[in-house]
C-alpha cells in the first residue's frame, strides 16, 4: 500500500508543481480547474489499475470507493504550475489560465491586465464568445511548435462554450517574435483565416514593433469583436 501511495503521489506531483495558485473568478479559470480535477482523478484511477492489473480487484474497488482518500490525493494544493508527464510538443508546463489574460511573458502591467480582463469578461457576458490571451516566456516554447502549442492550450483550457466552439486564443511570444490567433470552429464563419492574418499584420505587428504590446492586443480585440 505504501508503494501504491508513493506511486500515485509522485505522478500527481508531476501534474501539480511549483507556483502558488492565484484565485480568480474568471469563467475560464473555473472551467480549467474542473477539467484539471477530472484529469487528476483519471490519472489516479489509471495508476491504480496499472498497479492492481484488474479493475475488478476487490482491493482496488475498495480504494476507488474511498472518496476521502481519492479527494485527498487529487484536491488542489498550493501549487498550480503543472508539469506535463509526457509531451511530444516538449511543452515544459501545463499553463494554468490566470484570467482571460495570462501574461506569462510579462509584457503587460497589472493595470493593463485588469483592463483587458474587463473587456473580455464583458464581451463574454454579452455574446457568450470567449477570447483569451496567453503570453509566453521564451523558455516555454520552441520555434517549431508554437502554433501547435497555442492550439494545445486552446483545447486544454477549453476556450469557448463546448456546444458552440466559439473560443479564440491569442498566443504571443515577443521573445520569439511569434503571434497566433487560434479560432474555434464556431468562429471561422465570421472571422476567416485571411481576416485574422490581416488583424495580425495590420494591427498587432506595427504596434508591437514600437513596443506597444497593450494597444496592439487591445486594438486587435476591438477588430475581432467588431466581426464576431
């Protein structure tokens, strides 16, 4: 039993590692927290099955029915920056959304983040469409997988309503000079790839070249929300 607990705890340590959780009432954060709990519970179950070899094992059934034990293992602790167990994309961390704006690249001031979060929160309430922003530290990404990383985070965070696929994720790495606006399938009819590229080329990049990251993103959001 000791070996079992150590095995499960070690696996979950890989999923919940390093960085204090920041409380936030964002719809996106709440959705992510729920998905992460489900992921952790599945990991615990899969790990136990691997140890016992048979899901019908009476001892395993007893453990899985011990809700107190399962809850104690999967409940969020003081860590929220989560390491992936395995990643073909070589993503070093599972990035937790910090709000509608997750500034891991530190390109915005606190007041700018508040403004962007307020704009995006009001927009979500009016339309149900969800727009999230994530900026990356250069150590988080590799040149060859930036687009795949943004797509993976879009899916992991669940940006957009599940029945509408109406989410947009704006991914930015100033260090790598990369920008991607990833549109959900419910958005593309209103905002085409060509229109999205025009927003990047004509609005974001000119302002980014001047070091004006806030207005570049804010103006891009305005252009997007005019269309969707």
